[in-house]
C-alpha cells in the first residue's frame, strides 16, 4: 500500500482580506503600535499619612 499526501484545504474567500491587501498596496503598511502603559484604575484606598503630607510640603518650599 502506498500512502498518498493529503490535499491542502482551500482557504475560504474573504473580501476583508482582499480589501486590506489593496489598501496596503496603495497607502503602505500602518506604523507599528506603541505600547501604552496601563493607567491605575482604582484610586489609593488609604489616605496619605500626616508624615507624608508634611514631607511633601517641606519639599515644595
């Protein structure tokens, strides 16, 4: 018995891919995305202590 190679499965036609390819040819590839650091979602749970508040005021003056 001889083993035959399987046929490759044809990819389904998608208009979106064709449109994107055409746009890349005309305009060029989009620039690489920049990594944006995640913002702190929740505010701090504890109030600043008196020592921290006095320390900050001393640095300003």
